[in-house]
């Protein structure tokens, strides 16, 4: 991936939030949030709040609908 979308995806995959990615890349927050939403729609990243117990400590130990288990 290239351009702003690819750069935001790399930052999100490394665990950054869209806000942190926007700040680090010097792009508008709404552009980073839009890229994050599109990446989520495409299945490239998941929202941290959507992560299940396998992804977040102290959560449910199993998630049958986990996109990472597929």
C-alpha cells in the first residue's frame, strides 16, 4: 500500500490510534479516521474496542466470531 492510506494502515497495525497516526504523519485527523474506517471495512484492521478476549487481557477467553481466527 502506498500514500496516506498505506501509511495510516501501517501505523494502525503497529497499535497506534487514528489520532496518533494523524499527528505522526502530519495529516488531518478526519483523513486518518476515514482511512481507519475503510481499513476496518476491508478487514485490514479492527477497532480496539471490537477486540475480543484473545486480543485484550482480562476479556473473554474465546470469541467465535473473531476475524483473526479465520
